[in-house]
């Protein structure tokens, strides 16, 4: 809405999408990235303001994105996983926003005060899995994530040998 008595617009949006081809939205919006896979999205947000900064600063609500059998940016998780002593030798590192292959990935966010709080995030690849939480600055692009990575090959080998599984590798981005 754009009311005559308000200095800016008021927006409320709910979006539900299932089984969409993840490569289509970035291409249609002219965004970089070679993302792929099948995605589902749930968004319920509201905001108000007279410009993009005001909109992002006043954004409230929640969002959930899940992707299966695709490639998405992992913000350095692939590099961290390959640094683990028991990481697969053939693990392919990504570069920050470069897309990395995933079996599945999901993220749950809540928005308030110009920040997207990552309440829960998970990634499963052929060689490792990771859980993450933290925040994303909507106004300045800042990022604060922490979590743990478990390598899949190490878990499988400990079952065969009866050894204790290694501790997850903790990380901060």
C-alpha cells in the first residue's frame, strides 16, 4: 500500500513455492550465480519505508528455504570441510559465493532491525554435513555464522572399525 498519510510504502507479503528450479530466479532477476537444484520457499514478511534501506531496516517476519540435489553458495564451508584431517581428498572447495554441490541444504531465518537471524541451517554433501546458526546483516552485507561440520567418510569408517567417531569440527565465519 502507498497511503497518502504515510511517508512511504507499507508491504506485507506471503510467498509459498514448492519444487521450483533454483536456476530460474537468479537468471530472471539478473543475479550472478550458477545455483541449481529443486527448491521450496516459505516467506512471511512485512516492512515499511520510503527507500530500500528503510525497507530492510524495518523488515520483520520469517523465511525458510530448502534445496535438494543442486549447487548453492556455502560461504566457505567447503574450504573448512577440506581442512578437516579426515576430509575426503577429492572434496571440491568452493570460493565464498561460488556454488558448491549439495545433496540438501536448508535455512530458517527471522528478520528484525536490519538483521536476518539464521535460526537453523543445515547442509548435506557427499563428503560432509554441517549445521549452522548466526546472523546476516541486511543493510551492510555483514555475516556472522558458527556451527559444526561432520565428515561422512570418517563416520562410516568408525562404524566399520568400532572406533569412536571424531568430534565435529567447529567453525566461525
